[in-house]
């Protein structure tokens, strides 16, 4: 165990509008070591992006609200940090890649200047203008864009190339933590692999800790040390990648996720999608959030919030594991 | 970030069919509009002014507007003349109400005309590719003549009477309507359900009436409201420069033009019609803003 | 960029031709023939016919139009006034500066007030610094310029006697008209700037800038403002034509010898060539402003210039 880089403790985030309150994240907790990669998996709307934005403190100002919990980066609270302190953290200690490469870049600033801005804002080494430009070239080379194109504008790049620019911006200051929010979802399949490879390669080279948000289990298998499965704003199962992919016991939702993807190495006659939809985050069920869709739900599931049970490194939030051999209650 | 929250628009348990909340029915729009305080204030105040100007004149004989009584000119407000009298001793309140009726009627009729002609042109331009270029190039030319100059040219050629003033400002405003409606129809016309209707053999006119227009209704209503205030202002300023409604007929702009001569004697005459114009245009703008937000909640900040 | 500008200038020509044809056609509906207007009542029919022939009024409509346009295009000859019998060109040259100064300074004033206040309100959304200016602007945007002009005239000219109430001799003659014309425009511009800024601040690239650790001030000025400026610049160009209308009323109110008063006098006296000349000149002016705006636009937004210069975009 290395030094704990990031600790998310019992995080709860609401989006409040004048019409309704959306409970997007409902008590999420996890830790991340230096250089570790965590996969955050779940359906659209499970609260993955919200968790990431909360860590960066980039939640929409008017509506997004951290109601409970704490986020510690290198032991210091991000939530209590002043705006100034946050600005120093963002870009330098933690950085984020967004899922919308087509709109994530300022359309009227050349890509070189957008990368340079990142370096300029955290110019602790006191680089001169020439040195900053040199660093921009370096970073561009690193993500595989010819530095000669740095004077060009975002509209002159394809989606995959723009995502590389976003990655370059994020990595320009070699942050300790990189959050990649579905970095490949908006890209063509062929480009997806390239971008993913680039992220992994750079992570290894720079020793950056990575939170990889995705709904693609394939990406998780290739990239992550640890995995957290998210459903309706909570972590239903966490464990090492080995736990998630090889263990025989899983949260019913995790099993559902696996059953709904096709596999080439197994003879499966028909995919089994999870029935129903994620619960309305403005009006969550009383018991386990997954109980309305759970094929194994018992009466207790519909009435009481499930506790967390653990076995080795695997932790599962489900009533079913109360009497499971090898599992012990590890938390509420 | 808000995109992954779309699940809030759906509510379904296992086995239940997915029920999508209807976003755009009239009830929902009215509900959203009603929640908008500014818009409601605008609507209520506008209703009062509107009723005052259109109902009250029914009980006031037109002669009150024209009957001169020079000995009683510039009278201060009294029971007989609530808003005093003007430079000819005419009852100012009656003139204000009748004048407001004229100003508003011009604005409303001109907006309707503009919408009808400009809107249809825009709709056909958007829906029939072949018509797009000829119509829009013509509109480009029309639009590059400043509205006031267009209105002046028309009034100059046809003469300054009420119908020509309406015609002039409606024509001058038409290109704006045409462009907006064209854009709205264009955004609807390439949607899948239009394709589907077309593939199903539905006639063009039926598609336009049944599928395209209802989906552009928001834009149409908002634009018409906003333009009404612009057209009322245009009517007033045309009358102010003496090229619109001619005295002694009361009209807020024309009344201001008359009042200009008598500024030294009284400020009442120059204040009241101006307040009328500012009130009505502000109210219409508030209503327009409210409608826009109600029709398209995403735009609300 | 040069290619883009040339292309835009060439595109103006058909528009101007179309406009001149339209205005020529509309004004040809003006009742009465030139000679009757020039010679006035009581002239004998023979003289009228004779003069009409001299003026070329007996020729077909299209021929008259073509000769009118070619005279302007080739010799900058706008004909002569029916009333004064002087060349229209000279009157246009005399009056153009008045209208130009009025419009130009009003736009400057509107931008100087409208844009900064608009940004302030957007940045301080929901605070008193937002609501107070927003409400003020709401009312001011609804002010008919001629009414505001009347109030200014009453207060500063009639009551206080600080400024002249008519004419356009010196710079101080322009103060009241420019303020009266510029303030409502500033209010409109402020409202527009505010909503444009609020829209821009919501964009993904603003979040990217925040994620880099850019301070709020830098985000507003370097990222949001420049992007928000694109629609603002457009609206200034579009509003210029509308400003013409308000300028008309302002010129009348302050009896300024500008192009608008020339048109109105022309209409009153059935002096068609005056009306035509001034209308065409003002329209051309508006077209030029739109062109100018488009060039500025392309300068701010690299996507526009790229579209026209044939680079891959």
C-alpha cells in the first residue's frame, strides 16, 4: 500500500432545481493510492460523472450540492478548500478528461495556446515563454500530435485528435490524479482503442493515478487495478479487477451487467438484459435501490437499506450476502 | 453532466411500460409560465391596459376625443377630466385610451400580417428545397433595407393613412419573421417523424399542418409577441415623425409629436402617452420572455 | 482572410442592385409625374409633357431604372431635386456626416455601457448587481428613443438650458441626440450580452478551462467573453438597421439636417429623387456596416474565416 492519494468518504451529491431534487450520489466511499487505477463502472445516470465532478469541485454551481461526506486529496479536504487552493489543485494535482471531445475545447483559441494555458497557470518552475512552448511541443508529441499543428484551431481536428488535445491539456502539468470520464464513448470504435492505449501508456509513463469512468467492462479489464460498480448513486460492489472478473460471487447487479454483454469465448445462447430501468433519482426506493429490478430480491430488500459485506478485497452491498459463507459485515 | 440525469424524465418499475413525461403540452407550458413571476406581472398588467384601451372606448363617444374647447386648454386633472386636457381642450384620458387602442391595434394587426406572409414564405422556403434559394435571396434584399426606410418608402408611395401605415410596418418587419420561421421549420423538417410521415405517403400540406406547424408553435407565438411590441414602437415612431397616423386622430406617437410643440406649457401631455408606450412594450417583452422560457425550459438561466 | 473579405464585398453588389430596384419600384407608385410636381399647379399641360420628356419620364420603367442606376454607378449622379433643382449628390454629401456621427457615436455609447454592464450582470447573476441593472434595462429597452429624447430635451435644454435643442452645428449639438439614441440601444445590448454570457458560461470548454485551474477572472475574460462576443458583434450589425429607424425620429426631434430628415422632407414635398437618393445611401451604409461586422466576426472566430478561405474545416 502506497501513500493514499485520494479518499472519498460517504459522499452525497444532490442536484436541486426549483422543481425537484435529484439524488445523484448517495453515500459513495473509496480510496485511491498513488499510481493506482480505479474503474468506476455503471449505467448512464448511475452518478459516475457526478462523483468525478465532485472530486474536481466542478459541479454546476447553482444546482449541484455536496450534501454530505468529504473528499481528501493528499490528506487535505477538497470540499473545505478555498477557491484559490482549488485552482492550484486543478490541473496541477488533479486533472480531468471529459466525455465530449467535440465541445470540450475552446473553439476560438488555438490548441497550442490551450495547452500552454495549463502550463502557464501552474508555472511553479518559472518557465519562460520559450520553455513553455517547448513543453507544449513535448506534450503534443507525447499524445501523438505533430507540434507543427499547435497553431491550428479545434475545428481543424477530428474527434479522436481533439480528445488527444484534451488529454494533453490534462497531462501538461503531470498531475497525480487523472479522472477520465468515458473518454472514448463519443469516438469511433477504431479511434477508441488508440485513445485508450494512449491514456494507459501515459499513465504508466508518468505514474499517474487514474479513475477510469466507463460503462464498458472491456476497458475495465484492460486498464484497471480495482473496480467499483456504481448503481443509482451508490457503490454496490468493489474489489480488485481480479475479484470482479473471476470471483464466483457477485452483487446481482454486477452479475446482470456481465450477463448483458456478449462474450466470444463462451457459448451463450441469448443475452440476458437487466429488466426495467434505473430508479427515478428524485424518488428512490425505500430499501435496496436495485430491489425493484433484482431477480433475487427478498422482502427485506424492499424495506431495509442493505449493509456492506466483505470477503477478502471484495465488498458487496447486498442483503443476500448476510448468510453467505466467507462474507462478513463490513459496514452499514 | 445533466445529460446523464435524463432518467429523471422516466419513471418505471419492473414490468411497467416506460412512461415519458409529456414535456410540451399546453398545460405544462402554462404551468411553467405561471411560475414565472415577471411574466405573470407582465401578463396581468398588459391585460389591464389592453382591456382599458379596447373596452373603455366603447363607453366613451369618439366626439370626446375630437371635441375642442380652447378656453379649457391645458387644464389640470379634475373630476371632469381625470388626466386633464390637451392644447385644444380635449379630454386627455379619452385620447389616451383611444390612442392606445390605435397603437396596439396597429401593432397586433401588423404582427398578424407579417406572421402570415413572412411565416408562410419562411415555411415554404424551409420545406421545399427548390423554393429556398429564390425566396431567401428575395428576403435578403428586403432585409437589407432598414425597416424604417422601407416603411417610409411605402408610406411615401401610397400615402399616410391607417391601412398604409399597417402595411408599411408589416412589410418592413416581414423578413425577420420569414427568417425565424424558416429556421424553426428547418430544425423540425429533418426530424425522423417527418421522414416517417413522408414515407407513409402523407401529403405535404398535411405534414406541414399536422406535424411541422405544431412543433414550431413555440417559436411562432414567442416571435409574434416580441414583434408586437417592436411593431407598436414602429407605429408610434412613424406617427411621431409625421408619417403615420395623422392628427387629430389620437395615437400615442402622434400625440407625443403634438405634445412636443407644447412642452413649455405642460409636461403632462408629453409624459402620459410615453408612459403608455413604455408600459405596453415592457409588458409584451416580459410576456415574450416568459413564453420563451416556458416553451423551452432549457434556455432558462 | 483577404479572400473572405473580397468574397463578401462582391456579395454586396447584387444586394444593392436588388435594393435599388425595389425602392425604385415602390417609389414609382408615388402619385403624380415629376413635371407636374416641379412646375406646380396651374402649369399648362404642354409644358408638363415637354418637361417630362426632357426628364426621360416617358421612357419605359425598366429603362428609367437602368439609367438611374448606371448614373449612380458610373458618375455618382443621383439626379436632381424636383424642388430645389440642385443635384442630389451635393445634398447627400452635406447631410451624410450628420447621420454618420449620430449613428456612430450612439453605437459607441451603447457598446461602452451595454457590454460591460451585461457582463457584470451575468457574472453576478442573481445578486443585486444583476437584478438592478437588468430591471433598469428592461424598462430602458422599451423606451421609444424619441420619447427619451423629448424628456432629455425638456430637462437639459428647456429647463436647465445647458444644451441646444436643435441643429447639428457643433459637437455639443450631438450630446442629447446621441444619449437619447444610445441609451435604449445600450439597454438592448446589455440584455443580449447578459444572455450570451450566461449561455457561454454553460459550455463544456468553460468547464475544461476550470479543470485546468484557471481563475474565475481569466475564465470570464479569456474564455467566455471572447466567445460570447461573437453573437454580440452580430447583433450590433443587425441592430444598426433598426438604429436607423430611431435615428430618424431623433433627427426629426432635434431638427438635425441628416439623411432621415431629407427623406421625410422629400416625402412631404413629393421630391422622389431626394427620397430615393437618401434611402439608397442609407441602405448602402447599413450593408457596409453588416460587411464590417462580418469581417470583425471572422477575425474573432477562426471557424468563419476558414469556411471562406477554403481551408479544411
